C-alpha cells in the first residue's frame, strides 16, 4: 500500500500492518535464548525479574495535531510577514527563488527515511515566503479580500474533508489509491509541460493569472482541487495507519509535513479559481 503523497512513501511503517502475537513477560527468555543468559531470571531461585524497558514514545493523534499546528503556524506567520513587508520590486524574484528552494526542501524531507524536524520547519518558513508572495501578487491584481476568501475556503474544504472521512467512514481502497495516483501524476505532467511551453512563448491557456475568465483554466483548477482533496483523504488514512501501527513519535513531523504540503496545494488552486471569477 503506497500513498500518492511522497512524504509518506519513505516510511513503510505507514502501510505495514500492526504486529501480531504476544510480547514475552519480563524475565521470560526469548525463543532460542538459553537459561542463564542476560535478560532471563529464573523465578525458582528467588531472583527478581528485571524491570521492563520503558517503551519509546509512539505517534498519537495529539502529536500529529500539535506538529501540524506548529508547521502551519510557521508557514502562516512567514506568509503574513512577506505579504505585508515584501517590496513590490522583489515580488517576482521572491516567487521564483522561494518556489525553487521550497521544491528542493520538499525533496530533501521526502527522500529521508528519518524525518528531520529542522528541515520540516525550514520548509514551512520557505513555503511561507512563497505563499506570501503568491498571495500578494493576486491581491495587487484584484483586491486583498480575495486572499482571505481563499484562506477561509481552504480550511473549510480541509475541515469538511476530515469530517466526511471520519463520520462517513470513507474507505481508501486499492482502486481509489490507484486512480488518485495516476490522476495526480498525469496532472503534474500536464503542469510541467505547460510550464515548459510557457517559457517557449506558447500559451495553452490552462494556467492563467489575471487574463480574464477562462473556462479551460477553471476546469483544470477544479480538477486540481478534487485531486488535492483526494490526497487529503489518503493522508488521513495513512496517518490513521501510522497511529494504529504505533510508529515512533518522531513520525508525527512527517505526518504534519505531508498535510502541510497538501494544504498549500489546495490553497493555491482555490486562489486561482477565485481569481478567474474576479476577472469575469
């Protein structure tokens, strides 16, 4: 079982079933362990059983919520500072640099088997600069109210998705994962091709900013929002599996990072959709 969110693919524990069987009592020898070896105390001789080793901290829902609040808090704070104080002359350079650095940071976090909280927080700060500059661009083209509308729509969509997943008991099947994976890869390929063609002066009309109402661009962004919501559902499912499998508490940072990446994607697409209707 694999997630479409690359953050979780580096931790196979998110998709492994919970271990079965029983744990031996303190002092009971493991299979193949002879009497008299360290770790075994024969109760017939009145020797006290060794104290059980304190279990390592495990991932819990509270951990995930706390870490997600931290990463999102850093992102929102950095975005707000960028939005308020960034000079207009540095708008496009900030967008390009923060976008590239943020992409590299995502790869650095995703490709590591052991998550590094410092890299997660660094991503949040860098992506905050990108989101702040991206929001400022739309605010200057339209009006500042469009940013607050997009923020509100993002959290409403995420909250509704979580409620539907929890209360409607949405099951993430293999077919669902396969469809979302293929669709997400196809969408990423489309966006990449469009970006390359735009550099060559070819406008496909599927990703525009301030170019007036474009039905094709609206449909593409709507598809992107549906894919982002589907990825959120899969993220919730993999977090639930991680908690059930009793992953180390450090994996809460990976879960928070994955949710933050998906939330950023959802916000940018909703902001685009609002801008298309403002242009009209």
